[in-house]
């Protein structure tokens, strides 16, 4: 249905109004969208020779919209949050002291922020992002509870709780392992 000839023609059309640095990623996202369409709709678009116009509209919508999948995946600036920043590290230590993690390991020894970053880098991006949002808050300085984080992300409160609990367990386990290696 969507042959290489059609795909190359559509990519050529997109290259006329999309900057070359964004072209490949955008075209791939739009092709993914097209391939997720019901086969009969895609066939009808091709048969009616409307695929080109549909493709152009999808490209423009994805490229210029601030809420498209393409924008969030490729264009939205992401600020890397690390625990090496003294302010964030101090906040993390305060969090550990007030939380039940203090029962699991000696918080006074948790001063190696690079070690914390190393442990968190072992995690899946989803777990790491939720944990950092929960512990550090967002870039605007807002802190989150399980409920407010659930409301902001659309992820169930119980799923967030389970994820954070698993991350705490992983941090505790890895800190103990790394301390025993030293």
C-alpha cells in the first residue's frame, strides 16, 4: 500500500517546507502515524490521490504544534537534572533524612552525589524521571506529592507509589553494595 515510491515522493514534498535537520525524524513520525491508520483508510487516501495533501497537513501539524508527539520527542528542550548541584544534593539529603530511607541506610554517609547519579542512571528513564520529580520537583521549583504527580502526569497514584518505592529499594540496595565494595 505505502510503497517506497510513494514514501520517497512524500519525503521530497516535505523537504520543501521542513528544515533538513528535522526532516528525517519528522517524516518517520508521520509515516508511523500513517501506518497506524486503518488499512482501508490508507488505501482510500492513496486511491483518491489525497495521500500527498494528508501527509503535508500531518507534517505541518506535527512540526508547528507544541503539543505533538514530534515536539515532545525531538524538539522540546530537556534540562538534565543531576544531584551534583549542591542545592539539589542538599535537598536530596534533606529528603532522605525526613523519609523512611533513613532507617535503611546511614544517611550521614550519603555525600557522594556522583554515586547517587550513577545509581539513578542504572534505572529505566521512566523510574528515574518520576523519582527526580518526586524528590526534587520540577524546574519551576514546584514539589509534588503522589497525588499531585498523578494529576500532572496522568499516571495512577498507585503506579507512582509502586515506582517510587521500587526506586528507593534499588537505591538502598546499590548503596549498600557499593559501600561494601569500597
